[in-house]
């Protein structure tokens, strides 16, 4: 079989990309001086106007780069560090962050000053005032209209607009399109320049295609499969280069690209082999661009396949096959592959995804359309929009082209909040309350109710008549804590429009041009937010332990329980072992816990959702943890479930790491829970022994079907060999390509720090099928 062109050039491609990005960040002092001079001449310019300056300077003054061994055009040398494909907040080097660096309000210091004490106490984990890192450009808007069409749409909307703020936004959109049109044509010119000195016929043909395409795409609507595919990466890179946000989501590729593929195949200008080659090059870009030896938290890049289209028809085609085959053949670590499953998914699709999972590439997440789409529509979103969801960063959901979602910026720790309630002095409840209640604004949720009528105070956990009363007090106080945190974030997010508005990004999202409002002002059609809740399994086990030990079996009083927790179970090892191993645990599929589990899931969904954000949208419930289960553990003291202080919390919606259970028990234990109440996703993490995969790869197909039948929401595959992990700790040179699923993203095991390696190794030893 003849090798593909990608296979022929793979090594040259990787070397060329690495050579370029290894030199990052580039010197941009000249371009920064241009911007500083503009600011000197107009010191009171708005953030929106300053952003248009950035667009113009990047488009006209920064070097552009075409790679001889890459068929796409996209690279602008703007001073970004190599591993900055995520957010540029706090401001990093690069012209994209210049507007934030020019801010003189002290906003960054104010946010960090507020959040730091709560992070130090493991009350929350957060580095961003809103989600700056997990977004996707409106690819279909650009494919259908092009930059010129978006410009025309903004011009038409601007005609007769008397509101100065709206007019400023629309003018900024127009200037953004002008900058992008100019930039795109520079790629056309650069290709012509390179052709004059290029002799290799393969590379000449590549440059000729770039020269032809860049003269018109994405300036005008895409006409070919190549132009459409290039637009995906082009938009992702200009988003990161221009907007100081992280564009993690490449898009729902097999759904969007199919029409271009079918059209070009019928016209005889594309073959299956050429299409697959282009797809493979595209998928290789993330691993080539990023330094995979320095990625402790992943590359923040994802692509969706499968699922359904706007009408609800299953998506599965040659593009789907090409993507799955490319991962199998080249073992890419990135992008994260988000495999959606809709009702009626073809058997071939299930088989191919199961086969990839069995190979232990560990790049997969599986999404259940039936549950996720239901959750989105119940939040008031149109069915045809909800069907077009994509997932970015880890697994958080956003509706493609219609929604700005702020979903991965703050991780809550309900287990810590329970300890705060039990020990208001020792674990910071009163410290938290007093700090927040000092606010002078009468609308603060710790000073009054939502109608401004009375002071709101937490209730004591002492002297409860029964567990039901104890439980109600827990959730009353929990709601107060979440409301207070929400109030704070809304205040910080409201400043976003004055700190880093994004008219270029906004121009691709439905609603923004129509309303003449930036995404930072709530211009998108949908404007959801979500706090990610960490340690749910630990939290449920804590409540169950208190209910059983204190109220039902009456083994000891609540006061005795508190004494044991304060001493970290010193001298109480027998009792701790009983709490840890003698009681039923969440995830074991025991009838004793199912009622409490359903109630906690229902009540937690209400507690962390429904609040309004600063953009006119609502907070939506989410149960995925990224690395929050480790970040939030150190200052979370001993807990009623027998966990000692500082030990890990449970991951996603998994049981605690000490709980003996199986994947089947885990999934079935939640089959009666309505996970559609968590449209921000509720994630299982499945560790599976590599020996199981070797026995029969069809096991993975069965697991996907079982998960869908039990109405799961999302799960990650991680097929691991604990012996290989142990050997990699001693002989890393033998395991350079050993990939593990960390927590929503994949990484080479040997590149992780020792603490993360040991956490992954320890969990691999506990897995059962």
C-alpha cells in the first residue's frame, strides 16, 4: 500500500513546526511601541477601541508564517508563548494581551486579592474571573458568510444606529473584518513569494493551493473541502492570536465538513485519500504546535464527532471514519476526541470508537446526546440549537455558534463547606461570612434576601432533631455560600467589557451583531455559566455517614464525630475503619444509598444553578472536576466518611478513591438519577486494565451501550497498565509514548510531575472491570 503524503512528510512536518514554535515568544517590542504611541495620543480610548488597534497592528505589522510541510495557512507571529493555546489571562506576553496590560484600574489585583485567601483554604479553586479558556469561534458563520459577509451584516445593522455604545461595537466588528481580510491576503502574497524560490514539485503544488485559496478564503464563503477545513484552524488561531481568550473547541467537524466533502467528491476535485490526508495533517497540528514535554494540564484543544445534526439525524460519515483512523494510526495525544452518541448511532460508529478505546490511546470522552440535549432544552434553549452542542477544554458543553458559555473557571468544594458548617471557627465559615458580609452593597446575598428585606445568616448545625433536619440545614447554608460566590463573580465578570472586549469573536456568534452587543455585554443568543462541583462522591458519603452513625444507628453523637474529625481520627482508627469500610458507599449500587444519592443530585443541581450571571444568562449545574479533586484536598480536613485530612476527594461523579466497586456498579448506581439536570455535564472517569482490552475489544462497545442505556451523561476512557506506569517511573526512556488520561485531558505519563504520576499510578491499582 502506498504511503500517504502525510506519512511521507511526517518527520519533516514535526521538525519544521517544532523549530518555529521553539523560538517563541518572538520580540514584538516594535509593535508594542506602535500601540503605546496610539494610547499616548488618545489616553482615554475605550477598551473596545484599543482592541481594534490591536487587530490592525497584528494584521499589518506582525510576521506571517507558511510552513513548507503543512498544507494550511494560519500562523501569525504575535509574541505568544508556545504553550499559550489556552487563555492569556492573567495577561501573558503577546499583542493579544496588550489591552489587558494597558488597564490601569487595578482589576487584576482586585480579583486576585479576593480569590487568593479562598484558594489557600480550599474553599474554591479559581484563577480566572470568568472562563477565559474554553471557547469556539462560530465556524459555520464564517463558512457561510466569510469576513466580507460579516462586515456587510454589521454595516447594515449600523445604518441609523443612534446608541453610541452599540455603534462603537458595530464599528469595531467592521474594523475586525477589515483586519482579517488584510491578513488573509498577506498569506496569498507570501505564498507567491515562496513559490518564486521553491523547486520541490510537491511543495510547489501545496503553495499554489494556498496562494489560490488565501486570495478569497475565509474572506468569502468557503467553496471547497480544503477551504472549509483550513477555516477551522485559521479561526482557532486568530482567536488565540487576537482576542486573549483560549479557543479550545475546533468544532463538530464531521457534521460541518460533510457537505463540502460530498460536493468535491462529486465534482471530481477530491479523492478519499486526499481528504483523509488533509484530516490527518489537521489533527497533527496540536501535538506539533505544543511542547508536549511541558503540558501538566493539557493543550486545551478538542474536536467533536458523531452525535446528531440540527434535525436530530445521526452524524456518521467518511469524515468520522478518517478522524478515528488517524488517531489509531498515529496515536495523537491531542486534540481531545469528544465522541457524541445519539439515538440511532450506526453500529459501525460504536465499533470504531470501541476499537480506538481498546487500543489504550486514552484520548476519548463519550457523550450521551439524549441526556445532554434534554438538559439544554430544559434551560430554555431551542432544540435545533441544543442539538449542535460541542465540548471544550475537558468536557464542558457549549452550543456551537449561538452561545458564550463561562463554564470552567471556578471549582466548588461542598465537602469543605460541610466542614465549615460543622466547625464555623476552625474551618473558616465565620471568616468567610464576615469577609463577604463586610460589603456595603445592600444587594449582597449575605446582607439581605433577593428582595432586600432582611439579613441572611447561616443556620447552626447543632441540636438537629433528625437527619432530615440536618440535611435541610446543610443545603440551606450551601445555597448561601454558592450565592455569595456567584455575587462576587458576577461583579468581576461585569468588568469584562472594560478589560478585554472581543468584537472579532462576537461577530461570529449569533445574536451579537443583531443586538449590537459584545459577548462581554451579553450579546450572544445564549449566555450560560457554570461552577464545576468537585468531590461529589465524598460529599454524599459524608452525609450518609452522619445519617447512619449519628442519627439512625446512634453509634455516637455529632459532638463525638466532630471531635474525631478535629483530631484527624487520632486514637480512633477502629471507628475510622468502620466509617471507611463498614458503611455502604456511593458508587457501590446499594439500595441503602440510592434514595440519598437521588436527593443530593436533585438538590445540588438546584443549589448551584438558576442564579443570573452578569450577561443575562443563568448558572447551570456541572459535576466535573478537572484536577479539583487534588487541588482542593490539602486544607480539607478529615471527613465523616473516614477520609483523613489532606487525602484526595472523589473525581467527577466517581466514588471516592478508597471505595471498592466496579464500572458496571458505578454506572448502574446512577441509572435512576436524572443527570439531564447537569447540562454543564456530569462526568464519570473509567480506569480499565489493559489486560481487559487485550481479552476482547468488544467490551468497550458493550460499555458504551450500557452507559447510554443507563442514561449516563459523559465518561472518559483510561486504559492503563499499572506495571508499565511503575516501570516508567524508573525507566522513563522506555515509555516516551505512554499516554494516560489525567482528568479530562490526555498527556504523556513521563512528562507529568511526580505527584501527578503517583496519583495516576495509585488509582490504576484500584481498578476493576
